[in-house]
């Protein structure tokens, strides 16, 4: 398990296709929580398990889906 910090808040979360999925909204207990964009890639969102209740704006991003992290972006494996 990676140990993310508040330094990751505000980073863009981008799918493998290049589509922006959202922004890191919060870090709780070392885990990332992403505010999902309305036009996020539906297929990638489904693979991430983010296709649940419409009322849920912020979703947990599991470590297994993180490919790499730069100064401004978290790139996903999906």
C-alpha cells in the first residue's frame, strides 16, 4: 500500500487513454479520494468501480490502478 500525502491533493487523475478522470480531492489514512469529472471515461470509471451511485462525487482510488505520478498528474493503468 502506497502512503499518499496532502501533497497529492489537487493533482489531475488521467486514464491511460489520456482522458482526465478527475482531481485528487482528499487523502485519508494514506489513500487517495478523487472528485470525478462529469465527462470522465465511462469505461475506465467502470474498471475502477466508480460507476456506482450517481450521487457519489468522490471515489476511492485503489493503489493497484495507479501507474505513475508526476508533479501535476496521477496516471492510471486503465
